[in-house]
C-alpha cells in the first residue's frame, strides 16, 4: 500500500499538512485529505501535484 504525505506550498515555503494519506478529493476550491486511520483534513486551495513515486502531495493553500 502506498501512503502519501501532503504539504502546503503556498507562500513560497513547504509546510507539512498530514501523512499516511490514502484518499484525496477535490471539491471546488477545497482539497479533502483522508488518512489511513480515517482522519480528514480539509484545505482551502489548489491541488498542485501528486507524485506517486515519491508519495508526495503538494497543495497551494489560500493565504
């Protein structure tokens, strides 16, 4: 099973959001991340990229 780590790259820096991400849903201008344990985190912003080789999710959060 491949689990990913999410980072907010808004504002020119990389800020940790969550790890062990199993599901990503984009709903308008929000990104909903769900972890292996079912914890959900909702970020206002744009999904920039998902790198499945490195297991990294980049989101540009609204400032």
